[in-house]
C-alpha cells in the first residue's frame, strides 16, 4: 500500500474461514487471512496494479473480479446479520511492523468466537492530504486503522470482552492513542476525547452546545454540550 495509487483500497481480515461452498472443505472453520483488494478505475490498469498481490502466492480462494461498487459494499452483509453481539475496538497504528503483526496473529489464533474478525485497513492517499484540523475526523496521516468485532452468544460476553481488551492492551504500544469513532464501543467520554484530540473535541462541544444543549442525541460516542 505504500506505493499504491489512490485508486487502490483494501483491508486484511483475520477471520475463521466460513463453511461456504466457495471455500475449500479443508479450510472451513480454520483461522484464515482474507485480503480485500479494490481498484476503482480502468479494468486493465486495475489488473496490472493488483498483479503483484495476486502473484504473491496461490490463495485458497480467489474471487477478485470486476463488480459494481454496490456489490463490493454488500460483500460483508451475509457475515453480519442483525442480532450479533458487538463491542467494537479500533485504533490507529503508527506502523504495521513485524511485532504488531505477531500480536494480531497470536490473538487471532486465540479468538473465542468463529465470528470474531480483526480488520486492518490501510490509510494514506487523499485521506492523508487533508489537514488534521479541517474536519472532525483526525489522525489522517496514520498508515493503518484496526477494527475488532463480533460474536453471537450472550453467555460468551465476558469471554469475548476479555479477549478484545487483552488484544487492545497488547497492541497499544503500536498505536497513536487515537481512533475513528465508528470503530469504538461504549468506552466513555474520555475515550471520545482521546479519539478526537482535545482541540477537536472542544470545538465540537461548542457546536453541540449551540444545536443540542440538552444532549438529546447522546446514544452514540457522545460529545457533551460545553455548558
């Protein structure tokens, strides 16, 4: 991703291979790494740009193909039905070095639920060319963003929450301390302030005080009114 053009997007997904017809029988139910690769532009140029990734080694499954953007957006729908248990965790990484990769892989092998996913999403490109203070979403220069999520049984809440928090603690040395609020759970006001940074948080408090002084819209990673 360091040298990829802006038209390339993607993610690495540490998952349990699903029991689906397109997955080889020997892989189903086992730890796997899925690579999401997207090129938005000319098909032939996209094939050329993605060739090094596809030539790296023979994958167990290769479903890279031309598709509408809406189809790409819907690829995760089947694996995310309503009713799943979620307490999301997410952080921006300073870099994705060998030690950080080892932390994620070790946690992946110990994930208590086959539905659990560790997503590692690249940043950079046009996102990083907008100054941090220009919008409420900051930390635009971070090269990677993580997203940890999902299980299905309420009885397993404590087990899965302990796993998630242990992983977040283990990867903390490799993070910026900031996060994208779409990727965090109910971690309280300090987590929201830390995610945004003090200056942005206080600017948003002024906006909140003007338009929602009673804090009606509070069932979210909340910014309390300045008053």
